[in-house]
C-alpha cells in the first residue's frame, strides 16, 4: 500500500512568517503522497476583534454565529489557504486550496443544539477519499481549509483537527496513512511552561488520567480525542509535534495500549 502523510498546521504557526516558511519547505520535501490541512484560528480571532466581533471558545471549539462564519470563511478559505498555496507553488509543489464544499470533498451536518449552541459548526459525516486520491495520483497536493458544507448551500465552520482526522481516516482505506499534528510546542507537555516535558507516548488510559488531573486541558483535549478516533479507524499512526520537526522522529506518538 502506498504511503500518505497528512500534516495539520495550527493557526498560530500560520501567523509567523519564518516558522510557516520553514514548515512549508519541510512539507515540500516529505516523500510520497501528502496533504496539508491548515488552521487559522488566531488570525480569525484577530480579524474578528478588528471588526468588533467577539470570539467565544469552549474547550478549544469556536462558537460560530453568522458574522463569525463570514470572518472564518474569509480568513481560512481566503487569505490563509491561498497564501499557503502560493508559497508551495514557489517550492515546486502543485497545490490546490480546497474547502469541504469544493468538489464536495467533505460534507457535514450542523451540530445539534445541546447544552451548548455552537452555531454554524459542522460535524463531518462524509469525506470523498476517491476525489482526493484522484488529485493525489495527478501529483496535485490538496491544501484543506477547516470549512465544510451540508450540501444544502450552507458553509459550516469545522475544527481543523477534526478535518485532518476524518480525512486521514477516509484515506486510510486507500493508503498507509500517517497523521501529523504540528503546532508551536514540542509535543504534548506535562508542563505547559516546560518544552522539555514532552510526553513521548500516550494511550487512551494515560490520556484519561492526565485529563482528569488537568495536565491535559483546553484545545489539547479535542486534539487527542481526534487522534484516538483516527487510530481506532485505521490510521497507522498519529504524531503531535513541533512545526519544525515533522519528520516523524519527534514529539508525542499516539497509539493503542500495548
């Protein structure tokens, strides 16, 4: 089975020119088939603030009202996505920017209102692996924004880690798939203020223990939930690492308990 590497880059890295450029150079040198999924949340929060729109986050998830949806669409599928595509083209990578609506690659449903009303937030129900594989086989590298659609004309803000996980799961049927979450830290840390405190391996039991102890909190909770979901559904391995270390030999490895 041919290898595929799916790399998700966090929004904070997107805002830092030097780190983003280094990541894109490293990404361009990844062998085999590859996909880049990007965030942009930090920039979306900044733009929303400049427009007088308050950003509300709950456990790393953005509450998305109608105005916020417009902002994240402009930021994710507009500036961030096209800027990354342009820079990859300069590195000799024939990239194409996609939202979930493009080519109908990711369909979602609007998250039901429960204790929290997340607004225009989508939960992924279908990823078209065959369409993405068609692009990959033509040496086209998808650059995917964290937006999906419901096939009824509505865009939905969708967590980028979820996009990465669900896309990796879908493509694991066709490729030997590695999912890499890269961001500004060295990996999952025992102490947020200590970059040397990387937890090298996490299984589900350790995750639940650290979550209950508050060692793992905030946006790392949904990131790890997505990672375990991906492993359970056939993705070979999930790695959480620093944006400057996407070679698969650094960071935190997520796996089943041995």
